[in-house]
């Protein structure tokens, strides 16, 4: 009887453990809102600034900090946070979050002490976790079909903006993410959004129309430049290193693969030209006549966009042009050489970032320079807001800028 009694206790304990595990699993599934499949991947985005909760403020909320003998306070970026202060009594700083991102708040006291603290502004309405289903791939049998993008937002509002890098093959609705198959081939769909902490993010989805995606990795994950990197119609969909061509001019090409859509000009046997020449083709097919010269700078390939502007954009891991890291090519009109500078599009005009929120406009008629007069970006870091007619700024040529009093 004792053996039977111990056996029953063991059975009861096992049953209780199973019940607890079942409850935990059910809760986890309820919290995630999805049943994880074999091709699903949950992405949880975390704060990358390293700023702790004691210096974190949610958008729309105000943090009050007590500092003795305050007599001045400034926000490094009023589009991220505003600051007010009381110069008597409690001597309080009032910091209000405006937009997600990292901002510096500086303040001074009547005894000459000056301090600056970095604050993380969060926006919980933005995405902080999502699920990619079906390995981030959409498979169509024939053109004319439609399917929803295989991405589900877990936390935050779904504010992802979708675009297709190959719309002739597969197009996508910007806000809904509904994908339409248009032509046989392989396409890349990119979703862009800003996360809870103000960091720009993107998601890559691979689409095959009448082409099997088995064994092809999604760009931006795993080995995006490995063998089998997808191209556009007629592009290098097979093993990496294949010679493509000839085109209508008798030229042959060889895919670089890292990044996609960059091809080296070669002869019919795959021997490179001397000096080496590279082209960029957004469709992944260098024989279709839609090529643009590409210039390597280290491991990065740059493409002039628009042509003749001296504005150069790097080709990203998805094969598209990276507008966020564009550069001005300097006086030599090309990347490299040490005279390149970051450039940003403000209202259709390009402005070179000289540092310290000082900007100089690129002259469309003289894209290699000289640049326009130095001007401040103001509190919103937008030099175009005043048409470049703000207070004049001068430099001593050693990186120090001076503002006319």
C-alpha cells in the first residue's frame, strides 16, 4: 500500500506541473497574440541609448527636477523636449517630452555651475515588438494574386510604411501592407518605422512570383549576399558569380552580391575590366538598360542620385539606396578622397552638415562648390526653415563657428 500511495502522489505532482505549464503557455500566447509557427520570429526592440529610467520621459509627460539656484536652462532639441524652470523657491526644472529620441538638457545656476544631462524620450504609441511570419517570405504562384504582409505588431500602433524595391514584380499598399503580384520574378518589400525610443527601423520581406524562394535568405538577415541572392526579372537568381549578358551594347556583368543590385563589368568569361567598373541596377537586371555608375569607397558602393547632383547615396543591404546616409561628394565630385560630408534633404534642397547644427546649401548649378553661406539649423535643426537667411555664421577654419552678435 505504501508503494501505491507514493505512486499516486507522484502522479498528482506531475499532473499539477502540467496544469501550471499549460496555464503559463496559455498566458504567453494570450500576451503575444499569436501562435508561433515554425517560420515565425518575434522581434523585441530595446532601448539602445543606455539611458536609465531615472532619465526617461514619455511623450506628453513632464519630469520635474529640483536644482538649487537655477538661472538658465536649455533643450538641445525643442522638437524632442521642452524645458522651463523656476528661478526662486523650489528651483525646479520642468522637462516635457515632445517626440521620441535622445535629447540633452543643459542648465546653469547663479553660482556658476553648469551641467548637462541626456534624457531618453519615449513614445509608447510607437512599435516596440512585432512578429515576422513565414520566414519573412511571400510566395505567389502566378501574377494577379494578392496577400497580406506577414508581419504583426505586438506592442504599439502599426505605423509601418511599406514600399516595394521592385514594383513591376510586386507592389504593396503603403499603409495596409497588402502585396500584389504583378510579374514573374523576385521582389523585396521594405517596411520603415520609428520605434518607441525614436530609432529608425526597417523590415525586409522577400516576394517570389512564379519563382521558388526555397533556400533564399531574406535580405538583411542571415547571409544577405550569399549564393542565390535574388535579382529582378532575368537577373542573377542562380548561383552567385554567374556572368550575365550580353546586353544590347554587348556588355557582360557579374553580381557583386554584397550588396545586391551592384554588378561588375566583365567580359564573356567573367574577367573584370581594367580599371574595375561597377554599375547599379535597381531592378536586379543589368541587361535592361537601367544601369547607373557605382563607385566603391572601401566596402560601400555609392550611386549619384539624382544624376549630376554630386549627392551620393550608399547602396543598402536590401539593394536600395540609403537616403538617410547620403553624402556630398566634395570638390572632386565623387565619394572618397577625404572631402565628403553628410548631406540632408530639406524641402527639396540639399544641405551639407558642417557640424554643431551649422549647415551650408549645395548649389544646384555648381554642385561641386563653393557651397552657400553658413547658416544655423535653429532649434528644429532645419536650415531651410528660414530659407538659409538666418543670422550669419563664420568659421576660423579649425572647426570653430561664430555667430554674429
